[in-house]
């Protein structure tokens, strides 16, 4: 049985540094990707005050909604569409400080103001993305990118 997550204080970086070992422990010994993605969403949601945290998975040339925490969301996103489809097409993280300035942004929630999307890469191919939305403008920076890429790497390793 999973131990309860310790909620951490400190700078954003300190929070990630303390959270990552807990996420590693959660994933250890569990090969099922859906179960692991679900727990990663729950761990991030418990620690950070973000609106929406979830995965979209590549299924038949579309991104299809996977495990998430937050309000109901769009279920399918095309290649190159929105922030998620753009991260898929580029194969790299996309940071959006202001969603209104991102051409083609897909508004699943009108409350979302900024967003980060991190691709899940395996053997150079994107097989899904981690998408996080905030109700605050400019909520994500390079520190988030670095640690979220590390967390996503735990899922694909
Ligand atoms: N905003 C995303 C769509 C997914 S929701 O934010 C959950 C996008 O533009 O791809």
C-alpha cells in the first residue's frame, strides 16, 4: 500500500527536490503506466496549486485523454493542434506564459491562464504528453520544465 505523500514547503525547486524521491517510491515496482500516471497526477495535484494536471496519450494518430486531476477536459487533440499537439509535433516541452497569446490554444477551461506541456519520449518517439494548466499568468518557468521533464522521465524509464 502506498504511503501518504508528505506535503512540502520551501521554494519551488525545494518542493520538487523533496517530491521526486516520493514519486520514485510511488512508481517503484509498478509496471503499469496508467496506474503510474494516475499517481503522478495525484502527487503533483497534492503539492502544487495548479488547476489541471493530466496526461494525453497517442492513440491512432491522436492524443486521447488519460489519467488526470482537475475539471473535465477535451478528450481528443490532433497532431500539431493546441499546446499539447504542438509539444507532440515538436517533441519538446512547450511553455505558454499566456494562453491567449498562443495561436490555436485549446481552451478546455476558461479559467486556464498559463500552461506547460512536456512530451513523453521513448526511443525518440512521443507517446504522450503531460499537460499542466494554471489559473495564474506566467505560472511556469524553466525550473518547472526541468523537474517535470525529470518526473516524466521516471515514467518512461
Ligand atoms: N490547453 C490544451 C488542451 C488540453 S486542456 O488544457 C486540459 C491545448 O491547447 O492543447
